[in-house]
């Protein structure tokens, strides 16, 4: 009997040591982000934010060192499945973090759902990711495309605009941003009289700007980001439209792009879940640390990268670094209040942030927060069956 008890204790000790060794092993984080092309600067900012949070924790989360594996997704949906499978099947990553382009993110979500790999989306707002494609292992640290669009629809309806033209790239993010805007704007009594679009990542805007001038709307709502946003804002002003037809947009129009846009962006109003001048202790500390580390001022993409790492840390703390305890990881994040530089947020049932959407205005080279467009705005998560 004594030998049986000893054998049991030895076996239990071996199992405990094995579990401890597994927890102590490096956590492999697969970064699938755009490092070239239109969205390259966005991918870099997201990675910077993620790494900054990890560095602030001593380079370890719940006792596990972080090992990064990177893939350039090139913002190309046609290559997305192959790229994500490199990380899942070739590199055996524990966590996927990506991406910016909504079409690429949907391919990532499909692969994550099928493989059970944890996915944290630090930007792409594709509504389906936390809608019809939702899954227990898929989380978002950013926004849904619906959120900033819907908030701006409310703002512009309250301003009394009646007839508006929309313009965007013809892809998931643009389509969904416009739909969110249209839903709120027309509910508030306005009318979208024309919806203009061009293929991603095209930047030949002249013909569409001519259509806007001919339509003579009360205002224009737009969704562009990165290099395309820079050219659109400059072309809009050069066409003489800025002083005739007020331009409004989702915040990506002016986030990370203001220096290149110059005077053409001055006065533009946008809606987003982050902005300059929030003046909270959390945001001040974040901005100081980011500027010190990278000699740059952070933007919304850096914040979303930071919060992706923070969300991973919250879940890992709940399971003591053991990602195999998936139900406990999900429950911890579902109940968490994330103390973000943007302001605190929680996650909806479909794992999308429930957050304030700010009204910002470009003033002196900054996206200054001038009010709250929508308080604690939750994406409807249409089609989610969690």
C-alpha cells in the first residue's frame, strides 16, 4: 500500500513538472500583418504597440516568454489562406494576431475557427468576424466597420444634413462602413443619394470627384485609410470641394496620415474609438512609453496592437499561461474590463469591443477629440451564434 501511494505521488509530481515545463515554454505569437503596400505603416504601428505591452511586462506573459513569427500578408485576400496556414501548420503558433485588410481577416478567421487556434484581430473591422463567423477563440481589440460609420451617421443627421454622397473602396471595410453610416443617417431623417466606389487599392479619384461636384450634396461621408486616404484628402481639396461640400469620414481617413495630408486635412471631422487629447493617466503613460520606444507619436493602430497584447495577457493570467484551458480563457476575457488608452472597454457576447466612439476634428496636425459621438456603442453582432 505504501509503495502504491509513493508511486502515485511520484506520478503526480511528474505530471506537475511536465505541466510547469509546458507553461514555461515560449508562447509562439504569429503576426500576420501588412509590412508592404498601402497599409504597411498600419501593420508596423500594430506590431509596435503589441511589442511595447509585452516589453512592459518584462517580455513574458504569465511566466511565458513570447516568441514572434512574422508573415507579410501583403493585404492580398488571394494569398491569405496560404499565409495563415504557414503560421498554423508550418510554424505551429499558439496565437494568431492579424490583420488590417478585412478580406484577409475573414480568411484568417475561417482558418482559426477550423483549427481552434486563438485569433486576436488588432484592426480589420470586417463585421462578419464578430458576426456570422464568430467563434469562442476569435476576439477583436479594435472595432467593427459598422461602429465608426454608424456613429458618424448619428452625428451628421443631428447636424441637419439631408442629402449625402458616400465614397469608398469597393471591398468589405468600405461597404460595411457605408452601410453602418447609412443605417444611422437615414434613421435620423437623412438620405444617401449616391454611393460611389472604386476597386481597392485604386487612387484615381478624379472621375468620382466630378460626380460629387455634379450631385451637389449637403456633405460627403467617406472611408479610406493609409496611402489612399492621403491622396483622397489632398485630391478632394485640390478639386475645390473642401470649402463647398463638407467632408466627413471614419477616423482612419486622418489617423496616421495627417503629416502627409498637410493643410488639406485641416478642420476635417471623423469618428473613431481613439483620438488626441484624451488626457487620461492611462493614455498619457502609453503615449510617453510609445514615444520613448519608437521616437514616434502613437495612433489608433498602435493602441489596438497594445490592447491585443493586453487582452492576451488577461486571458493567460486566468489560465496561468495554459492555453489549452480554452473555456476559462474565453470566460475571463468575456468578463474583463480592459483599461485601454482609448478609455475602458468590455467585450460583447460576440467578442467585439463595446466602446465610446469619439467625434474628432483635425486641429494643428492632431485628431483632437471634441466630443463623444456614441457612448458605449456595441456592434449588433448580426449572425453570431455564440
